[in-house]
C-alpha cells in the first residue's frame, strides 16, 4: 500500500517571534552613511554651547568683581572646553578633508594674491588707536545671517554675509595673525585670522587675497577683495567668528562685533 507524502507547510511564527526577528535585523543592520557624522557634530554643538555658557559666566564674574581665584577657575573651565572642542573638530575635519585641518600652515595652496600696493592698503584710520575693531567691509547690505536656512548649505548658515560689489576691499576686523589662506573648497578663497583671546575670524568667497599665512595684521588692514568664489551665488563677504580654526565652532558674529563697540548697520 502506497502512502502519500504531503509537503510540510511551515507553521506561521507567532507575532512576538516576528517582532523579535525584525528588531534583531534592525539592530544588526549597518548604520546609514551619514550616521557617523552625527555623533561628532552633536558632540561639537554641545561643547560649543557649554563653552559659550562658561564664557558668559567668566564675564559676569568679572563684572561683579568676584574674587580672583573664582574668576581664574571659571576661565580655566572655559579654556578646557575650548581645548576639548579643538581636538574633536581637528580630527573630524582632517578626516573630511577640510584644508584648515589638513594643512594648518596654509602654505600648500596657490591662491590668487593681490598686487603689493593693494596688500599695503588699510582702512582709513587703521592702526591710529582711535578704534581697535571695525566692520569687515564698508557700504554693505546684510544678507544671509547666522543660523539662516538655505538650499546652498548642508545645515544652518555659520556666518553673516555682507553683500557688496565684487572687488570691494575686505578688512581684518581686529588685530591678529593670519592663520591660513586657502582656496578651492566651498568657501572659495578665504582668509582666517587669529585674534588675541583665542577667537578666529574668517573672510570667505574672496576674489583676491592680500595677506599670507603668518602675517600680522592690524584692525582695518586689507586682507582681500570681495568676490563670489566657491559656493556663492553672487559677490559678498562671508564673515564668520569661531572659537577654533575649524568648521563647527562658529558663534553669532554680529553680537561678537557689537561687544567690541563695532556699529553694524542693516
């Protein structure tokens, strides 16, 4: 007598087993390509926020004439946060190819340099001692502001744009040393100046550069000419204030300038 062998039909898994299997697959799946960028970016944002809170506390303590040791302890905390942010961003930006991190000397690039007579030019009154800080350019119109949204940026805008005709002189807002000059990335031709107190100012999308890395500059001294190089839709100066030389450490630029008695129009 012949027996019929019927195919075995697998029984459906209980719902709880299906849920557990799905959860396991999600946990084991590789993270999205951009996930690795989120952690350093969020860590940097938190460190930047803590630094600015610490800076505000130091200024408040000084205004209240707090004991010297209390002020010093608060200031050490601020500098420790800055160092932590510096190290985080340096490694992150070096991996991403940021020229400021890859070539800290700024001597590897070959950027268009302004004529010598233009490099000597300065803002009227620069270095006279009547004003130690100034705006980055004159006869401007404020366009895209800090933290603005737009299709041209991956996230929020990190600086303040000063709309001016191409070729308009661009000046260092205060005394300092040129940290780097680069060209060719999204910022186009840019100059980064380090100022006393540890802050950096960036001047980007220039048509020409009038300074060199390592050069000392005065408030109002010409660092270049405005343009539309890099990721720009028209001539303007992208002005940025950072607490490190690296992208990801920008602070609101207009309040920073106003704290230095610089009048900024609209």
